[in-house]
C-alpha cells in the first residue's frame, strides 16, 4: 500500500529576479520590484512529500527523523541566510524563481533519499504564492 509522508521546513534567503541578457528596463517591466539591484528577502516555507510503499518491517515509508536530517543538511544548511544569486553557483545561469529553486531543492533531495518513492517539493515564497514540483 502506498501513502504520502510529509515534512515541513523553513529557511530565509535573499534573491533578485534578473535576466542578465536583458536591459534594466526589460527586467523592471518583467519582474517589477523583484528585479531590484540590491536584492530582497523571503521567508521560505518548504514541504517535502514522499509517496511510497509502507515498509512491512518498520511500518514506515521513510523515517521522518531521517528526512528531517536530510532536509537540514541538503537544504537548510546550504540555503538559509544566503543570497541565492551570489552564494549558490547553480543560480549563476538560472534565475532564482520559486520554480527554479524548487527544482534545485528536489534534485538535492532526490540524491539523498535512497528509497523508491515519488518526491514532491512544495515551496512557499510568500504565504500565498507557492510552487509544487513532483517527479
Ligand atoms: Ni522575491
């Protein structure tokens, strides 16, 4: 039987949305104040979902204490209080939108979670704006 287990996490990070191949005018027209030169911050809320089989011996899909540790080491320690554009090389050539950040987080988690399961990342950039990436 398959079921979904979930874990919430949180980090703060700064970014700006800016396409370096565009003029300042086009960036402002596209991204508005999110393209502000001097960056701005978000309180990101993260939900990680694992959809998989319940292990017969443990009764669990995945140990949530282990998932907590993986999210801390793979996501929070890397991103918390960082400037995504400057501190994270992945965003040298990608715009750190919630879409791209959720895929980045998904890829980090996929490498660290060693069971056969579907992983979903739900990332809230604001209380009302969020993105889901599942694969
Ligand atoms: Ni922003």
